[in-house]
C-alpha cells in the first residue's frame, strides 16, 4: 500500500466502553490524514437470548414490549456512534473520513461482520470484551468467532485504554513474517507514532533437556547435542537476516529508522509467553503476530503462537495478521 493511499478500517462495535476504546485506538495509531474508518454495528431485532424463540409462535406472548426494546437499542447505539465520531474528530480524523453504519442482523453478528469485512478493508478492529447496555451483545464472544474465521484480513483485538505508542512485532523466518511487517508499515508507516521492536524468541535445547533430566544427557551422543546447538545458532543467524529485511521494509514505508529496534531471546520455555513477557516488561501495549508461521527449526521449537498470545495478553492490543 502506497503511503498516499487511504487506509480503510472496519471497527465492529457493540456500544460498550471497550468498543469505544477500539475506535479511539484506531484514531490514535493510524495517521488521520490517511485514514478512512467505518464504525459498524449489527443491530438485532430482539435480545440474543430470545433470537430462536422469535420463530416459535407459542412464545410470542412472553416477549413483551419488543418494539420498546428495539427503540431503546437504536437510541443507545446512535448515541454511541455520536461518541465515536466525536472521539475520532478529537484525534484529528477528518469528519468526511468517518462513516457510521447500523445494519439489521442478517445471518448473525459475527457472520455479518465477516461479510462486511470483504468490502475492501485493510483491517478489522474489535474490542476484546464488552457487555454493553445493549443487552446480550457480548463483543468478547463475537471477537472469538471473528479471530477463528477472519483468515483473509488482519484483525486487531483492542484491550483496555492503555495505548502507549510502543509495538512488539513478532518475527520469524516464515514467508508470512514479512507480510506481517508490510501490514504494519502500511498501517502506521508515514506519520504513525509507534516505536517498533522486532522480536524473536528461540526455544533452546536446554528447555528440551530439562524435561528428561541428566539420564537423557548420559544416554545420547554429545555430537547430536552439538548439531542441535549449531542448528539453533543457524536459526538465530536467519532471524537476524529477516530483521534486516523487516527494518528496510518499515523504513521504506516511512517509519524513522531510529524507531526500529530488535531483540532476540533464547532458551525460553514458551514463545508465546516470551512475547507477552517482553511486551509487559518493555511497556509495549501493542503486539503483532502472524496468524501462522513455522521456522526451519521444527514446530517443537517454534509452535503456533497467535492463539496463545491472544489468551495471555489480556492487557495488550494484539494484531493477528493473515
């Protein structure tokens, strides 16, 4: 994406405070002069818990004041949309770059958001959790469904109101890694606030051996252990090469070179745990991971980490990039 192109972002909201934080996060971190944001809400006709009952005539008499309930939900979400517009305006996003849309539910909240996401967006943004005044619209469960199904577009899961401009960008040696870097560059490159740390964690041989004890050391050839050590060293060299490519791409997208750092940690028990630990200790409120990725070191050492990071990083915003 060229730096002069508009960045079209879909923010799926449920009217909750976490949803408003997701809106603010976009306004804070994507250059306002390049941003086009659609704040999108799927309106249910009746509360989620009664959705199936709507089809049963025998239960109709038990569902009182549906029209009043619907009118209340419309007022609440319209008030939320006004807050969202105001928040984005305060953050420098031009009024003409903001669209608010309230759509009647068709197939289901997650499925309707998924269908909308195919409309030329660069990312979908949701709040991690949110049980709002709009009863039964639990964005947490919707976010979980979207994470599993949004394989064609990155999803950003926004947590809390801490939005420090420090990003931990997890990189491995897979082809997907540089696509993840390109997404970051496209979204925040020219004019974005982030200081970016390129990060990689290596699960060392010592972690494997700890699970078997000294008997494993005595019963296996030291040459084999040395070969594994050399393979791990080679993996680190490969990661450093990817770091250099990643930095070049970020700088090419407009990120000042002094804002790009790099860090490798070795001998970790869990790559996902190491990513979250580094984010917390380094003050990184945004973590970026690829949806999938395997290094040339086998999956035993690398693993699939995106779902684990999402589970562990309760205080950080997580971008999962396809």
